[in-house]
C-alpha cells in the first residue's frame, strides 16, 4: 500500500486557540453555560483568521467542551465535560482488539471489586433501596417461566453502573458502562441456563447484602467472585465454539 503525506506545518495556529480556551474552561474562568464571543470577536482577540477560529471551535466541540448552537441566539456555549468522550475512546480501544479477553476479565475483577467496596463504604438508604429495586427485577427474571438472557444481561449492566454511581466517581461510571456494553454483546450470544441465571441473581443478592451492611471487604470479595464466575462460564462457552 502506497501512503502519501502532506508536508507538516511548523505551527498549527488553531491549536493555540484551542489551548487557551480549554485552559480558561478548566481553570474556571469560563463556566458551563457561558457563551463564547462571536467568531468575528474571537478573530480580533486572537489576531488570527476566521477559518482558524472555526477550526479551533470544531476541536473544542469534539472534546465536549463546547456546544455549537445555531439560530439567532446561537454560538459557542461552554459545556460540562461528561463521561461520553471517555467511554468512546475506551470503546474504540477494546473494539480494535488492543485489549484481550483475559486482560478485560482481570480488569473487571480489580475495578468492580474496588467499586463494590467504595459503594459499601458510602451507600445511603436511598442507594440501598435502588439496588433492592434492581434485585426485585432480577428475581422476577430468574423465576420467570421463560429465560430471557438479553433482559437479564441488560439488568446486570444497570446494576454494575448503579454501583459505580453510588461510589460517586464519574470515571468508574464511564469505564464500567463501556466494559459492560462490550461484554453484553458477548453475553447475549451466551446460552444462559436457569441454574446460571439463578447463580448470577444470588451473586447480586450477596453484593447488595454486603453493601447494606457497609461491609467493604465482603462487598469487594463478592463482586470479584461474581465477575470471575461469569468470565469462567464465558470462556468455557467460547472454547466449545
């Protein structure tokens, strides 16, 4: 394959514009909801071209730092960065096969064990009630007349994301949502037996019980065992083809 590259410019002027606006957002001089000056005003402030300003604004929008609104009251408005950009990058990393199944499995054990411990340490009654509500949904699926692997695996995703939200760390939320949505695809192809479904349900019950009692060590152990058991079942299924 023949590759053709263009000569590298010595300085990308728009990057300086990006850096300055980004720094103003990160250090609080620009806050969520603030509107940036119009393009022509930014052009004057940075003493550069309108094209450079537009390129910088596109980069900032891709980073999730601003939103471009159209119309008479439109313009560039500062946003609060959320987990979506983190999730998108991690998702691409997994999909490009830069992460093996075993690496992902070990990562889940360590992270979800830690998240469960943090949730146990900080859970309030409303958090426990939320987890109990998810358990009730899981119980109905486990005791239902027919087995619905997709419904149960989606509920499992909601459960683990809820644990991360109780741990109150947006990085955990972003990472676990990405990981579970990737694992979910494989799980939906997995033959879920009644016994396995009930086994998974019992795991969730044990985790919630530890969280309710604020038993951080047991919460960590139960979550790690839950992940390890799931991974072993999935690996056996993959070996059978």
